[in-house]
C-alpha cells in the first residue's frame, strides 16, 4: 500500500472514529492528512511543469 492510499484510507477511518465518540478534532484531520496530500499534489504539479519545460527545450 502506498503512502497516498494509506492516507486516503485513514481520512475515512478518522472521522468514523470521531463519530463513535472518540473526539479527535477537525484540525487533527486537516493537519495530519490534508497538508501532506496538498504537498504531494504541489510536488507533482511542479515536477510535471519542469518535465514539460525540459522536453520543450530539447525539441526546439
């Protein structure tokens, strides 16, 4: 299981635990799961831009 898949699974597990009475707080879910996912997404977008620029330079 990749880290991304693990985070997706945990995002659904944490709120279900919260509904069962063990309060974890919304900030915990945001900080622990949303921030790393956003970081991974930004990294992928930047990597794709760099690859596109590099391939464009080589072909011209």
